């Protein structure tokens, strides 16, 4: 049986990352999660979580409402 116990590991604090030239562009990355992909593919409907829809200008007031758990606020969708 293969030994599956890790005896050495590093953390971000242990690794020094030096800036260097790279051909990798941010546009080449995919930051979507598996959940996001499933929502986009219509496999999951997240609308049951959305409790409030409002304009972007109402964002600060809605953040306060969310933070203070007022009006049953669970998830806010802001429209641009």
C-alpha cells in the first residue's frame, strides 16, 4: 500500500513569488465556478434565493438592509 501521508507542505507565506513576464492573459482565464456554470446551463435555478431586485443606485441602501437582515433580505440583485 502506498504511503498517503503528507509529511511536507508549503503555504503561500513560504513561497516567494517574483514578478516575471508571462504570455498568460487574464482573458484566457476562466474564473467561473462549477456552480456558475450549472446556473448558466440551466441545471440550477437560483431565483428562490433572490429576495430583492433593485437598481444599482439603490445598492448602498440595499446593502444596509442586507447587513441588518431587514425585510427578510437574503440575496439582492442589482440591475445596472
